[in-house]
């Protein structure tokens, strides 16, 4: 039952991640037009391109890294995709950090998105460092934290649709989502990691 649940959750995360990634690629040059709300960001060009290219690629690659059979049977592929994922996250994080300071939604949104970018970059640097040091259990924990923040791209789009349906003004929903898109994700990962540690000690 647990295995079926894990597979179902992985499939859901993978499909949502792929959908948002493919949808986001339209922001890149010569693929799709940009709306005025995007262009209003002072740092939209070129940092939006950097952010989208990196973050969308990380969204596509990330779910594959959590498949145990990929790690076991194709370790070279896991390492290669891991490098692609981390580079994508670092590019997405740097682009997102710069763009946070050009946000037209005010200082609350700036703080939320800038904090996400800094934490996202930190998690990936930690994960990469631990993989190089061959501390694989710690590496996996930090990469789970990383993907919790990568998945913020999906969470954000859910909140900015759901909150207005609950009567929250669109601008307030966007500002709140600058925090809601990633902090609950991280908390869930921390609860999972804590439970796993407690089970390991009990065993």
C-alpha cells in the first residue's frame, strides 16, 4: 500500500512538474509573447530567460532523480542528470533572486521570492557538496529540500488560482504565494525526514 501511494505521489508530482515546465518555456525568446505584467519587472530581460531556462529544466529533470532504480541501474545517468538539475536550480535561483528586486508587487513579494531564491541556491550547493564528499544520505536529504523549493513553481500557480476563488484579492494572493509556494513544501519535507530518522533509530 505504501509503495502504491509513493508511486502515485511521484506520478502526480512528475506530471505537474512537466506541465508547468513546458508551459513556462513559452517565456523564452522567440517561443511566446510576454504579457505587460511580466515586462513591468525591471529585470525581466535577461534574467527572466535565465530563471525560466534553469527552473523549467530542473522541474523536468528533478522527479527522475528520485527513482531508486535509476540510481541503482544507471548511476552515470543519475550523476549527469544531477549536474543538469543543480545547474538549472542555480541558474533559476540567481535569475529569481535578481527578478525579486524588480517585482511590481511590492516589498512583501520581494522578500518572499528573494528568500526562496537564497534558500534554493543554498540547498543545491549543500547537496552538490555532500554528493562530492560521498555523504549520500545527507545528499539525498538536501536534494529533497531542493526539490521542495523547485516545486514552488507548481505550488505558486495553484495558490494564485485557489486564493482568489476564496475571496482573496489577486495582488494579496500573489504576495501571500511568495511564501506559501515554498515554506509549506519545506515543512512537509522536514517532517518526512524527521520521521525517517526516528524510524531508523527505532530499528
